[in-house]
C-alpha cells in the first residue's frame, strides 16, 4: 500500500529540491512533467487505491472514505458506515473489487454493505490496522500490531491466522508496511524497540526468511514505505522522522533485486543527495516516484527512470505528500493535506 509512516509525518511537511528543465526533457523526451488536475481540495488524504473499473477509493484524516469516479464523490463516514475512526491508514482492493480499509479495525465494503472486523469478532489482537496487501489467492495480509503487541494477520475469507514472535519467525510485533510481489512473496517491514533495531521478513512457499543487516549492506534506521516495481524489485524507504540529525546523505531508498540490496538515493547530476524520501510509488513503466524533504524553500517531486533521478520545476504544490499511487491510466495521484494533485503519465 502503500507508504510513509503517516503518524510520524503529519507534522513533518514534505519539501523538495530541483533540477533544470533540460534534464527533464533529456530523460523524458516525449512527456511533459506537469499537473493534470487538482481534485478534492480541502480533504486531508492519507490513502489511495483503485478498483478494476478505475474508481478511486480515498482514505482521509477525520473526513471519512471517499469514492471518486468521473468527478462524482460519495462520502462514507460514521453517519452511513462503520467508519468511526479519525484516520484511515491504508486501502486494498481484492480481485472481486471488495474494498478493504485499514483503520481502528479492518473494514470490508463489497459495494453494498460494510463489514467491520476487530478484536470482538475475530482473532485480531489489536484494533490498529496500519498496512494491507492482497495475495494471488485473494487472501488479505494485514498488520494488527503496536509496539510489543499483536502481529501479522492473514484472512482468506474463511480462516484467520495470526503470526507473532511466539508462533512464527517474526522477530518483533510492530509491522510498519507489507507488500506482495508478483511471485506472491510477502515482504514485511518491521519496527523494533528502538531505531536501528528494525528488521524485514520475507515469506515464500518455502518458508520464512529474516533479512539481516549484512544482506542490506547498511544498518537501517527505521522503515517507511515498501513498493514493488514492474521488474519485481522491492523498494524500501527509510524514515528519519524520529531523528534529531539532519543528514540527507543517509540511505533513503534501498532496492532489492533477487537477494541483492542497493542504496539508490535521489541525487543530482553531481551525486548530491536531493533530500529525505517521505513516500514513494511505481508506475507501469517502472519509473519510481518519490516525495522529498530537502529544505523549507523547495517543494519538489523526484522521479527515477532506471538510470537517472530528476525533479520537477513546474507549478506543482507538492508540500505535504502523504501517499502516492498510479491509476490505470498511469497518472500519479498525490495525496496531500489539502486534496489530490494528479500528474500526467510519463512515457519512456
């Protein structure tokens, strides 16, 4: 789903760096990097996903769940749904277009009715669902955890399974993010008791693997978002929201291909880091999009085409990006504290 650890970034506004327009043209010869439209201004957007019909499902902070299609908006909140939480953390869509919502519990919407699952009617140990992912068998994997409490839950529509450090190879309880790649491998980013004590677990048909710092090649500070690119590489961001040190040269993005991890910080043509990464997404071309925090003067969006990073210098108002998602037209939706900005699709 992905994403930034939203709780840590509500007060940590995303800000960016810049590069020259000629560099953008050199990388994207057939595309203009510009704003397509602004929608839902006034909404604080925290989660975005799309069903098979192209309908956007949008989670907010204290403003409910939004269904957006062809300019029409439907709002679901405590008046017409079980959505009584002030925060929607994540949204996943299964193969049947059921909408699964991570909030103070797990909520399913089948297009007609809502069903809420929590610790009163399921094995969920915690009513705090931060991250969701759907596997190839249409089972949902989600976090039901806090610090030293709860763990990972799998629900296939009939059977519930709870995984904790006591009954699995999970090294701790707190789950930061979950993604599932095209091989149906589950990647679980986990937080420890302190920063620099984080971990990651990979779940395959052959079992569970704990990825060590030696495999990463660096000592991760704290995980942010996970994403999967179209080449099945896994992309992880590092979250420095708890750090008192401003050092943007630290690892910001790590990419795993096979079993090899490499740091790929957004950087300029001289190799200088452009800033901290607050959230990422990938489009169908394999481009990586990253919202950056550089300094209070610049608000930019970085993009990686597989060879180079570059950032926009147009009219985008990209401060405070909390979630990004590519739609079925390959446009990038930027969820901000004041609505959504949609970026035109890019071409190779």
